[in-house]
């Protein structure tokens, strides 16, 4: 063995071992300057013989080993850590199941479903073999009936309160600085602390966050996560395979490919498609846009005259990708939407014709199936026709709305998506995976591979490879990525696709239910939902008045909604997406809207104003 330059290590100045005599000797000086020597070991005498005297601090090495072995937890230690961590998780999730500490009680009229607009049993939907009924009175979800009638959701004083650390998430409570209960995380220290102290510190995050999994969180696109998804992450981190190369772990690659191909079939893609799990929708979009750039604009000198077409409601992450792709100087056209909040294809065509006449290069158009602001769906078949005419790449942003394709009542909204060149969809939305789970699909998988194929370094020259293998590392720019497949696959395997279909269908029905209930209220203008997003406002008043309505609805923190501005009009925006949100929650929300309008003492009117 070669030993080189130990002289810079201060521990060599103390107790050394004389390898030749197997005795310890004291040295007053540090190790000599760089040297190289060789040695051999005699198993009979357990001595190391060397051509010259060499000393080595085996005690120091032993101490390092003892410390390093701390990382090698025992089954008992792992069980203890998991048990204590689970207690913290259970405490947090129990908070999500509780009503707000103010003890809001749903009025009897609402709890008994006596509203004249929607009678019990109306809009019952049967979906899947278990025939899940999502009418207002009862939800059946498989062999065990889950009663969701409001008389089972009480919020009276006997309910467990979540304590003084309850975080208010209304618009007035969103601070840019430190909140009233915010503390600094436990610092990184030279020596470790107990698991109890670590977990106690971490659990404070539950009081210093937007509770995305709360049934009253109806802002943005709330994230959700299931218990099997969390277990999937635990398993992925524990086994920790390198999941981007068949040679490293074929089964991990197969798990990812199975998810990608299943999603491809949902959208009608051919088996020749390819894709990857990513860290989110923006990265999925960036991978797709990279493939579009390489295929449609192969020369960088043309970047400055390349044109990307979006609607005015396209997610802002799409345009952001241009900078990362090195196309900051490319032209971005924002196409107006029609009265249904869909991209206006006639205006799109005029934009393209004008750009061609001005020697610009239209290369990419993005359609959205489920805009974040409204939930509207662009006319993909018509956009595909325009893209084909002008030899453009068509990308579909299905990040929010994509998995509603599982629902029979929404399948027609995705007509034409099967012709798109690429799709981005987020399992951390519609499949309730943890944040950090996106998915990209490219219809012609070879194009994706050509844009991302990895040229291995010399250190991997001995790795056995097969040109027929489609390694995930050759289908994305990511390397050493987290093994994301289990967080998606385990819930699907455990619950079955039907459960996710029913959960998503329930959200569509709840959005329709909210729309019908608000539509019958005086002073309220409401936009009919396409998916699970509902916009409403008080018409004929200032934006400040509508913001006051928002504050009144959210002031106690029971619900978290926000505003959005669409075509110059400010609306209050509700998205029903959390799998814990059910009809009793929507009933409470409706009553809060009604009471808030009454408190504002608006003039008496006799109308139903629907958008």
C-alpha cells in the first residue's frame, strides 16, 4: 500500500505505533515530509513488516471508526426513531382533522341539506367498481361506508383544540418577516443531540407553515401527501439505489418506466413515448422545452428570433424556463383568452403569421389543460392544427389538471392531448404525492433521448451497458436524483387507481356544488368551473370591497383562499383539491361567504349574477 504525505495531520505528532516492533513509541517531532513505502502482513505474528520504520496511529483510526459507526443504526434504534417520528406526524395530522379553535358550528339548515337549490341525493355520481356515490348525503368508498353527512362533523366545544400556536393563514397573516411563533431551527453543532430534541424542534414546522393538507386550504394548488407516499420516500431513502441507470439498479429503473408508460397511456400516447419523473412541473417543462429547442432550433444563432407562444393564463414557470435554456433573448407572445378563458386560436394564428412575415421563427406553442387561475382548458385540437401548419412544437401543460383525465366526466377535456409533442403533469398534485414530484412525457422518445444522452466519464468505463437500455439519466439533465418512483407507485398499488379517480371526481362534484350554491346568492357573481377551481366576486363594487370580503371570510383562519385577476377583473379564487376536503367543509365555507356578505350591508338586490 502506498502512503503519501501524512505530515500535515496534527494527530501524527503524538502516540505512534512502531510497525516493526509492534510497540508504541513517543515522538517529539511531526511525521517526515512526503514519503512512499510498502509493507506486508504476516498473519501468524499479526505484525506488519516494512522496509523501513513507519509509524501509524491505529488508536486514532479506531476512534474514527467508533465515531463513524454511529451512522450504522441498529434495528432497535431505527424502530425507536420511527416510532417517535410517527408520534409527531400523528399529532400534526390530527390538527388537520380538527375544526378551527373558534368552534364554528354549521347551522342546522345547512347540515341537514335543506337548501332548495340542491336536494339530498342530487348529482350522485357512480365511478369505478366500488360505485362511489358523491351525492350530498353520503359517500360510499368501497366496502366500508364512510358517512360524510354533516351531522358527523361537529365543531363544538368538546372537540380537541389545537392550542395557542394555531397559525392563521388568512391574507392579513401572511408576513414577509418572522411570524409570532417562528423560531430558529436547531443549529448544526459539533456534537449530536437526542432524537427527542431533534423531533421536538422539527415538529415546530407544523405551527410555522401553510397547512396545505388542511381541508380549508383552498388557495394556490394545495399540496397533499398520503401515508403510503411517505413510506415510499422512507423506503427509497433507506435502500437508496442509484435509480437512473439499469446497470446500477434495473428494478428501480423499471419502476420509474412503469409509471411513465402508465401516464402515457392515460393521455393516449404511443408506447414509443419516453419520459421521466422530475422535481416538479417547471423542471418537466424545461426538459420538454429543451427537446423542442434542439429539434426545432438547432443553431444558437437563431435563438434571438425564435418565438414562444403562451396564453395570458399560462403558468409563469414556462417563460422562466427560457432563461435557464439559454434562450433569454427569445420572443414571448402572450395570446389573449376568449370568454371561456381559453387561448384564442384566431389571435394565435394572426400572431404567427405576422412573425413569419417579419422573418421570425415560431418554434413552440404551449397549451394548458387546467390553468392555475381559472381551471380552464385550451382547445388543444385547434392549437395542434396551427402548430402543424407552421412546423411548431406543441407542449401541453397538464400540471394541475392532468390527472382529471382519470375521471370519465372530464375525459373530453383532454381531446387532442395525445397529439402533443410533449406533456408536463404533476403527480404531487393529482396523485397526492409529496412536493417535488413532476413528470415529463415526450411523444417521440428518441428526440428526448437525443437531447439528454450522457457521455460517461472514464471512471465508469468498466460499467456494463446495453445500447437497448433506456436509462432515466439519458432522458433528463438530472443525475444523482432522488428515487421518486416509490412515492408515486406505492399509493397506486395499495389504494388502486379507482380510489384516486373517485377522490378527483369528488373534487369536480364539490366545485359544481359550490358553484350552484353561490349562484343562488344575492350580490354574488360566480364563474362556472371547468375543473375544481371556482371564481366569485361581488359585482359592481370596487376591488377593495372584494378584498374586504376576502378578509371577512378568512379572518379566523378556518379557510385560506386568495384573489386572482383575470382579464382585468379581480375575483376571489377557491380551488377544491385537497383530498381531505369534503362536502361538510364546503358547506361551512358557503355559510361563511353568506355571513360575510350580510356583514358588509350591501344594498338589497333581486338577482342571480352568474359568469
